[in-house]
């Protein structure tokens, strides 16, 4: 049984490691083989970028060598897939090699698409890349006062990030002693200030207390770079000195170019996590078109289901689990406090008051991630 | 040729039905229709408000059992 994992992010790495341990006897007996193809030899802890943007983490803290995170019985190559031939059970990589498989797990992730909005790339700042987070930090460090707008594209990775960015920004400016010289205005695409109703109910009074202004029903249409004005599809506009953008995301270009799904999101069964129309193609993490958060947490819980099912199919001929939509997200709330949102397809999140213990748990998790992605937590 | 797409956002809390609709509306061509399925009763108010504000067209809105069916045509 040849299992091919395409992508070395959170989802792909957890699938490969869980599977490598479950199938250790079969791999030793040469009855199973796990191969991972990734675009990079480095693994980034992406949630850390928010901390980089506010000077709380250094970029080099976010990386580990991908090989060091993988079980030794995984055949790992830095050689991204360029061509998927799912009807032939094979892929072709950038180097020109062809890999055949019996089961494939597609975990290629997502990318920011700031370039889809005219002017946004030039005039906006984003913390979704290392370079962007560092640039934003330097800009905030030099800032002496004025107007900062936060705008949100759809869909985007980590739905909690806009709220966390606002809280972190308030804290950072307060620590610099210039909060009273800065107007922060938070713009959100739908008619409440967060897509999760309970988050909106919790965060709105917090924003009010911190003096963060809110405009809902604001979908960015274009940015006037010269005059520093962001305009919405709904007809309003905001003049800014700094524009922090949580940009629209797409799946990876290779998914789009192989016509595996619109905008790079692969149509996926919400319980089995198989690609629609294929029995031996699994999809994990951001790459799915599932109506769940694009987060490392969702990828983690999905990866556990996929790896347990592939292993059980090999061992007993049947899957043992279904994905129930579980997601667990920390929410940094400023003032060294945090809370969390946990939910699945059946149960909405029930937010608790933010407290310091959750913040320190999150800070610890920033380190524990490396055990988590090895499939040990 | 306009397309009709069904988006199943039943039993989802994040990013939620309206965010799902916005995602698929951005993929759609002018004239396409999207039928959003949602078990969140708030969707019945949220979607028409967004559609009116942005200038798309709400074709229909009805509840069948526990599921709301809202059909929207992309107008621009």
C-alpha cells in the first residue's frame, strides 16, 4: 500500500506521522510505504506571525526543519507536485518525477490573494507572511498617531485573527503610550462584527471599552493608493494612515491549475474527508472546501480522522472514524488574557470570559505545537 | 449560460453561512444563482440585508423543515 501525502504543513505532517506510527509493522515488512512531497524543507508555525507583527516573537522562532518533524520511516522529498492525474493514481513533480500511489492525501494549504483587490497589495499591510509581519511591526514602531483601518477579505485563514489583531494593536499602541493619538477602525464583511455570533457578542463590548470603532457590511472593493482610502463594495470608504489587511485566500495554485476545485478549494465530503468522486483521495486542512474554519486546529482534527481511517482500512478493511467538524481556537484578547472557541457541526461555541491562564496556555502551546505536529499531542 | 449552485452551510458556525455565500458569490459570474442552505435562523435576516446593501438580487427565501433555502442572483 503506497500512501502519498502532498504538502508538509500542519495537516499533512500530522497525517504522515500518525500513519507512520500506526503502520510501523507494515512499513518494516515492506507492505506499506509513506511518501511526503512538500514545497519546502522548512515548516512554519503560522499562528506565530501575529506575534511577530507586534514584536512578541522573532521570525526564526517560527521555523523547524521539516525532516526533523517527521518519523524516520517517512520517505520525504522537497519536490512540489505540478500535475495531478487522479484517474491514473499518479502525480508528477517539479523535478519531473512521477509518483504512483494507492491512496493520496492532498494537504497543500492556502495562499493570500491581496492582488485580487486593486491597490491592496501596494497600500495594505498584512501579517500573513513573514515579510509582511516584520514590515507591519516596523511601521507600527515608527507610527506617531493617526488612523489605522483593519479590513477583512473572504474567505480567510484563521477567522479569529481579525479580532486578535485589533486587541493586539490596542495593547501595543497603549504600551507605546500613543493609544490616545490613534483611531482604530475595524471593518467586517457581514452584518455583525464576527462570523461566530457568540464571538461577536463577547468581543463587541470589549471593542467598545477599548475605543475600537466598528463598521460592518464592509467588503473591500479597491484601495486608492495615492490618497490612502479604502473603498467597499457597499459604497462606504475609509481614509487611513495604516491599513491592516486580513486578505482573501485561495487554495494553492497547483490545485487551481489542475482543475481540482474552484479557487483551489477541493470539493470534500464533510464526514469522510474524501474528495468528491474519489474513494482513494483524502483532503485535509485549508485545501478542503468544507464550511469550517481554515485553521491549524481544523487541519489537526481532520488529520487524525484521515490517518486512523487509512490505517484501519489497511489493517481491517474498514474506516473507523468520521470527522464531526471539531475545531478548537485560542482567542488572544489583549491584556495578557485569552479565551477559546470550541465547536463542531452540531454544537456552537460557548465562549467563556477571557483570563490570564488561557493566555499562558496559548503561549505554552506556541512551543508545544512542535510536539503536536509530530502527532504526539 | 448562467449556473445554479447549491451551497450547503447547514450546521456550520465558523465561518458561517453568510461568509460561505460571500465566498461562492465571489467565484460566480454575473447572472449565476446560488442557493444557500442554512440551519441558522439568523441567516434568513442576514442574507437579505447583505444582498440589499451590496446590490445583488434575492430570488427566494423559504424554510423547508429545519433548513432555510435562500437563492441569490449575482447582479454585478
